[in-house]
């Protein structure tokens, strides 16, 4: 909510703060809402529960205009206007919980957008939004008809494609993730589809010392994204 109020306050319709909350977080949200000119209402716990239902909210809630889905054209325009973007793509991930978790990590890592195919993909439904804990309102989701084609367009736009594969010849740490990149992950078990794999400039694996054959896709996405963040931070500071 802090990010919305500071960056996209125009999308915030109203802020609700539960009566009795006077801690630092609630005070900060109230100040940001007032500074942005947003409608603000102190509301008792019973009315807040009746309005929201069984939703984890910690007593601070915002009613917002949903983030409009992006088209391919929107993504390519944003890429052209961005410096050193990271795009996350999910190939055949059908669990909304995983989609929501990937969105949450993507937001934390500064991902420009998340790309999913129209078919064989989890919908951005209430379950995914709940798991994303607000990231669905900050990180655009781009639904494409043909993922391989979309990756090809991103390559033409100057991004290199990095696919996660348990049998990849290199680890993620051995590949340069500091430039404009698309990080692609497939569904557990099936992995990347053949057409998607062909678009990848690198196939990388994530280190695993256990007996489990594959990681949950949202965990793998987090590991790969944070490796990219680590490399970029090191590059910016000149650290090894």
C-alpha cells in the first residue's frame, strides 16, 4: 500500500484504517493518504470484517482501481523506455498460488512485468491476488497468445533469454544476469516446453544438494531473481 500511495496514488479510491490502530505503520499510511488527497476512513473491526470477509488485512486496507492487464505492445513499449529491465515469464504454470507467489517476489526484485501464455496458465484470480499480497497491483501481468513468439519479440528488443532447467549446463551464478534479461521458468515436472526452450540464450540450473528432484516454481523464481539482483548490486558497487 505504501508503494501505491507514493507512486500511483491516483489508483487509490479509499483507505480504511481500523479504529484503535495508532502504530507507526498505520500512522505512516494515514499521512501518505492525506498527503495524496485520498479518501480516508477510520472503521471499527466489525464493519471492516463485514466489508472484506475472511481476508488478512492487519487493520489497514485500500480500495484501489485494478491494474489493467498489459498487451504485448505495452510490454515492448515499457522495455524500450526502461533501463536494464528484468522480465519474468512463466511457461505452463497453472497453480494460482504459484502465480501469486511469483508476483510477490517479482515486485520485491523490481521486475518490469510478468509474462504468461493465454493457455495452460494460472489465471490472475482472487487466490493469486491474495497470495501476491498487493503485488498484483504493482507488477503488470502480460497474457500472450504465443509465449515463444513473445520471447522472440523481446529478443529483438535487446533482451537475452535465460531459461531455468534442472539439467542446464551452467548454474545461474555462472551466467551474466546484469543486463536486460527475461528469466523463464516452466511448470514443475514438465519444465520448459520445446518451443520456449529454443528461444533461450542460456539454460541454467539452480544448485541443489538434496534428494528432491525439482523445486517449487515460485521458490525457483525467487532464487533466480535474487541471483540477478545480487549480480546487479555487485556490478553497481564494483564488488566481486
